């Protein structure tokens, strides 16, 4: 079957076609096939939830439970689970096999794990494209699940309308959250596995830390307790997500977030195209020759971009 | 004092001027001051050692001990310790204060901690520029110490001639190393704190994993045992680094690594200049307008780069 046929089936709501389209993006190394580009005009209907937190916090279990709750309300759900744990082997260590038992048994919940191929930057980009595809496919809720460690994963979380930070009550975890910058990006905090000792203390500690933040605006991120493996706390999480969504919509922040996301996407695609055009064989040869000769890198760069038209009228 | 005066002092070997110059780079957000650019013609004399591994593996202690051994041989040492643990607060959590007791008491060892400001990518770039500055300053050995978690830190480690991966013998650690891609980048592995139980087993496990790698070439990464806090294993590490250096020099790989590094640096600076010229007010306005209107990002990108001269002769 050719690409256009797959895209036609995608437009008809075919799940295999959806899976295929996401594979193109995942394997494309940041390149989106030409035939697929038109669908990106229709991005922007889904509500996007980012779920992040340290490894072992129970993010997958929580996302599965949340997905099923949305399903019970009749909403369709798409999940992109970013697994950056294997940047070199080319496959997810906790790949799709582990996730066979996840919410995916319900055809209304589409779950896709994406692992790093090459750079984390490429992964973040592919995950965001895949989220756009789920949005266009018609999923009501798109969940981006990532491990909150590196900058790129934080970028993925920021691509969401609402970001849920999942932590566990072990001592030191809230300090870790501060370190990883998770405090700054969370709209809602969930203290998972909160049947463990010290859960109350950890929740209080988190609340205090959040209240200290100066730039809170109108939304003080709530700290919820959950035991995701038993479904506890998940209805409250869904309600809080709805409240946050309403808050965003009413304050105009939802629209601004979406415009900002489109702005970044345009910039990203433009820069990629531009650099691909710039590095023609002549310029690559000049770069390589200068590197061989040990020329001053700033002088060579200045020479290469010299005369480049800065003004729009010039090109 | 103006910049040129600081640079003159830097050229005379003044340590305060070295510190000042590195601050310019650290605070410049990826921009190198114009007056400083000429010195980058003289990069390429120092032997560069990357030291990476998970948090708590004892990298700092090992780097300090190794630095002192190099000093005992009469070599000067510069250390750039990258601390990415605080991407948002704007300062290192384990900053310079903690490192007051480090090898830095010997004026022949210059130690600088760099924390993330803004993006990790910017940090990796600044760390590499700082390593270049130490090289030009005349340090014989430049050590880049990073936490081995994200892609950018791996990039920093790859900027070295030899990369040392420091692990601890706790069970599961070698699996973690696989995950983080550390196996692929290590030229030498050090099992630190190897007075702990299970150290021998962990070393064997690591060796087996390394032997399974298909693309080993002529250098099979050795696995050394150390107790860095007592200085044990550090003379062996220094000897092994010398062997690796000799191996790189004799095989031609050392020269190739350095050319490759210069090539990447030229490309990086060129692209930064190019993009700064490209995003003039007209193009930024078009991008923002398209984002507001929800236009197809690929169409807008195509329009923005249309007519951009791909061939060198065209500009």
C-alpha cells in the first residue's frame, strides 16, 4: 500500500493506519513525509496532558488508570510514552511488550511507546509530532508520558496544556523535584504510592515549597495523593485536570499556549529546512578544509555566512 | 579593567584572568566576546579527559586524585565540572563552595564548576568552550567532569580524547550503564568504591558486556578497580590513560578526533550566526502571524525559506 492510501485510511479512523503514520514519524529522524504534511493544518482540538516524574514513580500505571476513566466518560485517548532510557541501542528497554497489559486493550485508548533513536532532541520532536497526529486523528485527550530527567523530556512536558508531575513520598524526593526543575513545570502534583509511610509529610513539604514560588499567578498547583495501582486518587486527578483546563480556557492561557506551540513548530521546521539548504557541498567542503587546517572557527563561520541576506526583501 | 586588558593578563598566565574569561563564556549564553575569538586559533595542544558516570559514583574525588597525580609529574591540569542538577534555579546545587576542598588548593590545578543556565545544550557548549580556553591557557591536561544522564552530558564526554566512565559495584549498575549509553562512549571503565561487596562480580559483568560489543576495534576498554577516596587505583588509571593516548596518537585517531571537534565547532558557530541573521523582524512577524492564524507549519516554513540560495555562488 502506498503512503496516500495509508493516509486515506488514517482519515477514515483506521487504527492500523494511525500506527503506521506514527511509525513514519518515529523512523523519519525528524522528517515528516510530504504526503502527511497537510494534516498538520488541523492540529489543535485535543486536550493535551503531560505526565512526568522520576523513574519508578508509577507514571505508566497512573496514565493507564486515567485513560480508562476518560474512556468511561466516552472520550477517546491517545498516549505517547517517551522512553529515553536507551539512547544507543535503538529500542526501548521498557518497550511495547511490557505495555501489552496496559490500557491499550480498549481500542478507544491508543498507546505508543517511543524510544530514543539518535538524539534525545529528535525524540522530543517526534513525540510532539506524534501528539499532533493523535490530535488530528480525533483523540479527545492526548497524554504525553515522559521520564523527568533531561531537558528534552521537560520540553515534551511543556508541549502539554496541563502538566502532571508524579512523585513518590520517599524522603528527598521533593528536593529531587526541585533539582530537576519539575517544580517549575507542574500544574498538578500527584504524590503516588501515598499509602507508604511519610506520605503526609511529603505532601506538606511539597505544598510549602510550591507556596514559596513567587510567580504563581492565579493557579496554585494542587498536591493530590494517589495509589494509582488501586485506582485511588485518579477520579480526583481527572477532576483537577478539568478544573485546570477550564482555568486555562477562561484566562486565555490555553489559546496562548497553542499559539506559542505553533510558533515554535514553525520556527523548528523553518530552521531545519534552512540549514539543509545552507550546507551544500561547497560549504561543507569549506568547513572540512578549515577544520583540517585548524583555522579559527569564528573566522570561518563569519566567512561562510558573509553576505547572507538578513532582510526578507533580499532573498 | 576592559576586556582586552583581561585577555592580555590571560596571555601572561594570570589565574584571575583565566577565571574571568571563563565567566564571560559561562554568562554569555553561548556568545563568545569578540575580543576573545582570536585565541581559539590556538586550541589543540592539551590532552582532554572526559569523566562521566551516574550521580554518587565518586567522580569528583577521582578527578581530584587524578589531578594531583598529574601534578606530581609536573603537568598542569584544568577541570571543568559540569553540574546539570539545577536547570532552573540558575546556580549549581553542588557549587564552588563544596569544591573549596578539592584539588584546587594547588595553583597548578584549576577547577571550575559550571551549572546549567537555561538549556543543557547551552551548558554543553559553554563547557566545551571553557575546555578550549584551558587548552589555550596552557593546561597540559583538561578534564571534563559530567554526570552521565542526558544527551548533552554525553556530548561533553564525547568532546574528550579519552572518556573514563566511573561506576559503583551496586547490583544493577552495569545495566544502568547500558541504558544510559555509557557503555558506548567509555574508553576506560573504573569501578569505584570497589572495596564494597559484589565489586568483583560487577567488574566481571562489565567486562563480559564490553566483550560482547561488536565494533570494538583495536582498543578493548579495560575495567579498572579503584577506591578513589583512598587513592587506590588512581596510578593505574593514569597509566591506562597514557596508554590510550598513545593508542590514539599511533592509530591516527587522536588527530581525527580533533579535526572532527573543530568541524563541529565551525558548524555550530556558523549555524548560530546564520539563524541570527535569518530571523529578522519581517520573518519573525510572518512566523507569529502564521502561528496566530493556525496556518500549516510546513507551508509557512516552505514560504519563509523559499528562494534561499542553496549554492555558495548565489550569495
